[in-house]
């Protein structure tokens, strides 16, 4: 029985001899050359692996925790190559686990220098990262491991670990790998354990022999399958070679026939040329005479045609020049007439502007009654619908920030009517803000809708009327549609308006609300029309909005009054940019 076991082991040793020579007698590969080959392999792996979201990658990152030779080789290839021929490759040298980039796509490690590879693997587990190891004894700790076999660099694939990642692996990567490494290595390990038992006699467990024989049988079957595949590939190549030879023979025959046809055509062409030469010689004399006659006839016809064309062109040109001259003269007359009319209109509008400016509150009046204030007034056209007006009372100062219906000339006409009605109300000794607006409202409705009128006019104004009493630190106000705010210690105090205009509306009998607030020294009162907030501009061409304007008020409230106006003006111009101004703009700031 022992003799039979020895014979079986001897057969197995004979079969495993090639594998033992691979693991024990393999020639050593040059270190630099080995690093070059491994770097090429690593870049070739990317052709067989697909990463998620490749279309959004800005760079392909390879982290290297291995030898400097391998890092330098990978870095050298990364400087001249690109992932998928378009994405830059970044090679990062990592001295510790903490240096591993969380967004890397590949991780290359040295198995002989990283004792705790499970910790390294846990860093990338479940992520779309391909782990490649060199000098690794336990191939189960990496997805792909390099091995030196017969003086050559091969790689071993750990398929279970690859399946844990989110990577898509093509079959070509498996076909070139040492997929049976685990089988021959386990057989060789068991044989070494049996041979090194130290006993004079070999005692082998039957199950071990069955397992060894089963592994050997698997290797034999794989060998036969590969030999059969090679034989089949050789037969296929022979068949393709025979088909190629047959096609080559057929091509040679076709080429010979083409050459024969070409020779025949050249012979016929020579005969045609000869016949043509004879005909040309025979008709040379007649041809010369005919050519002379034809040439004279052609030249005469061309001369007559050119003469007629020249005469016709001159006539058309004279007519066109005359018509152009008449049209130019007429256009110049019309242009002169338009220029005169435009000048008259502009002169009238500029004169209207002087009248409007004279009726509004002038700077000397504002400065005499308000210690610190600014007025940012930017009409859309020469004249404006927006206006500001003021008057001095014995115990207080009244000023209004108003937006008449429309802008330009119509708005300016409306502003003159509004100012007229304000003067009428003050002359009647009406000074309380709500009563002033009520009186002006009634006057505007009477003026624009006289008795017997067939059309109803809803023109008027939106306005903020403030009565400032600096002695008692009180502000009385009434507001139509336009609200305003007071900034105190960088805190916004909103002053709301009644939702109706100073003019005809849905409620002609509606009365404005009387409001009174206490003031503190240093308060900033900001009144404004809707032109600033309605201006389109900015990077997206949107409205500025009043909420953003109030933020600017808070920002500048404690600055000098001149600086406040400068910033508010600058912000408006920057927001508007090259776009057209959509409405008149009026902002008044008063420091208490």
C-alpha cells in the first residue's frame, strides 16, 4: 500500500515539476524593466475596465503606495498619455494610507511594504477604485496582483474583490490573467507539507490524494482545452489562408484580363490618332480659309454687340444717375425738414424742462431747510414724470417724492398739474399730509374728468408726502402706493402706504391715512419712486427690486451723505449696464 502511494506521489511530482520550477527557479527580472512592464500593464488595464461617470471626470487619478521606480514609470507615461485619449492622468505618490486621494480611480500598492493591506483595502472598499498590488504573497488581499512567472511579468485576478467594486470589467482582462494560480499553488503547498513531514515513511490521507488528483485532473483538462483551442485556431487560419490564396489567384486572372483590354484600347487609340491626323492634313487648306472667314464674321458680330451694349449701358447709367440725383436731393430736403422739426421739438422740450425744474424744489431751498440730505434724480428722457416738491411752514418742512402717471412729455405735463394742485392745497392752509393728498386727489379728478366728459381719465400720481418737525423730532406722513423706510442704527423701519393713487381709482371717495412716527438723532429717511427697483440689469437681466435697494440703504446709512449718493448712483449704473433705462428714477435721503 505504501509503495502504491509513493508511485502516485512520484507521478504527481513529475506533473507538477513545471509549476515548481516557476515558483522556485524563476529568473529574476531587472528592477527598472520590471517597473516599466508593470506601468504598461497598469495603463493597459484601463482599456478593459469602465468607471462610473467617466463623462464628468476632470482628471484620472492614480495613487501609488509602491516603489519610486514604479511611480516614476507611471508618472512618465501619464505626462504623454491621456485616459480615453482626452482626460489628463494625475499620478500621486502616497507615503501613507492618509495620503490616498478619496477621488482616485486606481490604487497601486507594494505588498512587501504594506503589512496591513486589509486597512488599505477598507479605504476603497465599495468605491469605484481598481486596486493593483506587486510583491504580494496572499493574492486574496488585492483585486489584481503581479507575479513573476518564468522570467516574465504576469497578473492574477481576484474576481470576488473585483465584483465588490462598482467597476465594469471586460472579459478580455480575465482571458490574459493567471486564473488557475490558486489551484497549482495549493497542490504544490500540500506536496511540500507531505514531503517535509520528517517521517521515514510517507503517510497520506486519502482525501488529500483525491483532492490532489482532482486538481491535477482539472489542470490536465484545461491544458487539453487550450491545446484543442490552438488546434482549432490553426485550422481556421489554414482555411483563411487557402481562401486568401484563391482570391489572390482570381485577382491575378482579373488583372491579366484588364492588362489585355488596356493593350487593345491603346492599339485602337493609336489607330484613331492616325486616322485623325490624315483627316486633319486633308482638310488643312479648306480649314484655313473657313477659319479666316469665320474669324472675320465673329469679330464683326462681337464688335456690333459691344457697340450696342455700350450705348445701352451709357443710356441706363445716365438715367440712373439722374434718378439718384433727384432722390438724393429729395432725401436731403426731407432730412433738413426733419432736422428742423426735431430741433424745434427738442427746444420746446428743453424749455419745458426749465419750467418743470423751476416749479420743483430747488437745491437752495432743500439745503436751507435740511441740514444733511441728497437727491438722486435721473429722468428717463429730457423731462420726467417723477418730481420732488417742497415748502416751508412756520413750524415744519413739507417735501414730497412723487411719480406721475407716464414719463417723458406726458409725465411732465402730469407733474405740472400735480404741482399746481399741491400749491393750491397749501394756499388753502391745509398742511396735514393726509388732508393735503385728499385735496390734491379731488382736484386732479375734477381737472381730468370735467362734467360732461365722455372719456374717463385715471391719471394722477403715486406719492410720499412728509412733514418733518425737527424741533419735536416727529415725522408726519401720508403715502399713496409708494412706501418708504427709516434706517435707525442699521435697522429698517418700514413706513407703509395706502393702496390707492392720488387720482381716480376704484375708490374715488377713499381717504388717505394720517401717520406719525417719532424720530431719533441720526435717523436716515429714504423716500423713492419705483424706477430704481424696476430697472432691468445685472448678469441675468432681471429687475433690481426694492428689497435689494433697502439693503443698500442699510449699508450706506451711517456714511457721509455725499458718499451715500455716490454709492446709490454707482450701484444703479453698474446694474443697468448697457441696457435701456425703463423709467424715471428718484431717491431722496434725509438725515435727522
